[in-house]
C-alpha cells in the first residue's frame, strides 16, 4: 500500500508538471492556426465570412471569440491561440508592462465605442457626476470614460462606474438600473433605441479629449519570427477587406448583418463609426509608423494608457520599450 | 499526549505540506521556466499578496474585500439551510411532494452559477440581492437533496423500535429521525458551503467593486497573474477556515456521527 501510494504521488507530480501551463507555442511554421476575432461590424468580419483568409493562407483557420483582450493574450501565452485580433490598448499596455513579447502588426480599428446616457440625467460628460454609468473595468471603454472624466475635471469617484459585461449593461439600462453605458456597436444602438443619447463618440474622444485608442491584431514575437509570410498574407487580406468596404459598403453591411443576425441598417451604422486606417496610413507616424521608427501614435497611446494603469495601481511597472512591440514590416511589404 | 503537543504536531505537519508544495512550485519555475504571466514564482505571488495586504486592491483594503464577500455569503448560505433542510425533510416524508419537486431540482441542479447569473441579473438587477441569489441557488439544491437522502436513509428498524415502546409520533421526529439524519445533513451543508464560495466568485463577476472575486477577476483583466494567484490563496485560506468551522460544528452538534 505504501509503495503504491508513493508511486501514485510520483505519477501525480510528473503529471502535474506535464499539464501545467506556461509553455508557448513552438517556433515552427504553422500548418493550422487559431485566431481570435471580434463579432463586431468591421471589414475583417466580412473577409472572414467570405473565406478570404483561408484562401490566401492556404491553411485551415480555427476562428474563436474570446471575451476580453487580456484572456486572448493569456491564451496566446499558453500556446492555444496564434493570432489575437480586436485586442484593445489596455490589455496590450498591461501585457507589455509585464514583459510579454507582443508584436502589434495590424491596426484593426479606432475602438469604435460610444458613451450614451439617458438625456434626462446628463447631456454631456461634464454632467456625469452622481450618475450610474456602466463600463467594463479594464477595457478600452473604461479607460475612454476615465480619461474623459479627468479632462472634464471629474474623477471616477464622482460617479458610480458599474462593472458590467456588454449584454448585462444593455439589460441593466432597460431595467432602469443604470443611467447610461459606454459600449461598442451594435449594443450601444440598442440603448439609443431606448432613448439614450450619445454624449461621447470615438471622434469626440480623440478630438475633444486628445486620447486615441485602437484595437489591433497581435502575435507573440516567436510566432512572427517563424511565420513572416503568413503575416504578410494576413495583412494583404485585411487591406483587401478595407478596400471592399470602401467600395461596396452595402454588400459589406449585408454580410455583417447576416453574420451577426442584426438588421442591415444597424450593421451599416456600426461600419460607419468604425474607422480603419488603410495599410498606407498605418505606416504614418500617426498610427504604427514606418518599420523601425519610434514614438508613433500607437506607441504613445499605449504609453498614456500604461501611465493611467500604473497610477491606478493596476500594473506593477511602466512598459520599457513600447516601440519594439510594433512591427509594421509586414504592412510595408504589402504596400510596396 | 496533551492537547498542546497534538496541536504542535498538526501545525508541524501542515507546515511541511505547505513547504513541499512551495518546493515543487519553485522547482517547476526553475526547471521549465514558464513566462511570469503564465505561471508566476512563489516569490512574485508572495510580493503580490503583501502588496494587497499593505495597500489593498484598487479602492478597498483586503479586509473590506473579505467583508464584502462574507456579507454576501453568510445570508445566502443561512437562507439556503433555512429553506433547504425543511424542504428536504418534507420531501422525504411526503412522497407526493417528493415526486412533484424532484424533477425540477434534478433539472436545475447541474446549471452552473454563470448560467443563473445571466437570468438573475435580468430579474433582480445587479445589486447585492442578485449576488446573494446566485449563491443561494447553488447551495440550496445540495442542502435539499442531502437532507432528503439523510432522512430517507434513517433505518426503519429505529422507527419501529421507537413505535414498539410507545413513543408518540412527534417525539419520533425529534428523538429519532432528526438525530439519525443530522450527521449526513451537516455533511451536505459542508459541501454546500464549498459550492457557495465558488458561486460567490462567479456572482462577483458582475457589477461588484469589492469582494475576493473582484481581486481574482479584475487582476486577470490586467494579466496580473501574480495578483490572481494571491486572490486564489486568500480565497483558499478563508474557505479553509469556514470549512474547518463547519467541521467543528459537525463534531459539536452531532458527536455520535460515525467517523
């Protein structure tokens, strides 16, 4: 019995070492990849629905939705996810501050999320003191709200910020439990249909409050080094999807409407507020900048967000070298 | 052997077990070098835990986080016992009632707290009542089924013996059925307590500013695996204390239970 239990102990220990997490994917060229995408009205979703990515890459793609960019980054670290798209500035800043070797290789959008509030309660961000507003803590939405409040001379303690996931925020507004919410489309459209009024659009966020946010496609350094051709093809498809949306907006909206089971008008509205910089624009210092450049707009947005996270005691340190986490070389090749 | 030496020996054994886990943990870090955000070292977790003890987590101190969780768990758990034990007892005694209720309990019991959470938030909003309700729903079915089983298992020979000596029906309940069923009812209450902690963490996913679940969930949103681990350890310690308390209660209330 004693020998048996000793053997059992050794087997358990060995087993636990084998199954414990923490091993990143090997540096081999991928023959099948798992990709996190966002179920939101965007050109990438059109390309996914049309099968353009599989066509260009020539390998099977396992598409998954993962709630939260932080979870997506954690999944990449564990080796079960290869490309994470729709990852917002805050999880990227948090990951970089803790030494995760992320590479941002494509900007997907400008984080098109709007703040809408019951107009009887508040008609501007400055009016928000004493209200109850939902924002998912840690998301781009949360930081957009916190920074807008600060620019209006308020703090997150002047109002009640309720930490609600998207679906629950919509339900809470309908029940009258909250005065408003900052949400992506099409969820925010539901609030506006119920009478809420938009008081901060993504454009206001950038122009009025000087805070740019974005959602990006990211990979780990190791994957980027082993799969340069794959990422180049990926960027080609993203650029094609952007062109398609610009030239055939109605068809793009109809594809999105079908994929998300929403009506075409809502899909079209979501598309219209979502800004996609073209491949050429992404090489501008306003966005990623040319390969090897420093101090780009994206790097600055990450640094501002990291500073906020640090001030709020959410991250242990500021990221050391944000510029090296940006790799626009694939875009540069495609633009050539 | 005196009480003090027994206690010392037990504390020594616990310390050895904790040290063994720490050694394996550190060996894993040294040998396989996982990235810190995938699997932090014991030292990193220790620092994160000390940081939370010193400065709190976000807007609240550790004590306030614990108090918030406990003040949700306790009413929900007491309510689950207050409802679950009588319902289980009546089900065992009234076959008609048992046949009526059992299908619903077996249908709803496997539902995870997350599934309830979505519904309960729609019904009750996101306040404290919805968090208490999530814990209650998770615990009450375990208590009901535990009590039902415990009462049904009271051997007929006990009841027959009591009747033969002329014990009135009311006394059979208080002097035979309840004492015979108590150890198993308490055992199921102990299981329900563990499940309550798990459900509580799920409930704190929605609209909570404080609570042990907030430390675990929100630290994960910033990929602070060290803080997530620290939160899990705080939870394990508090959960361990409450489980120990239930075990002591068991031995005090039903010392006749077979061990």
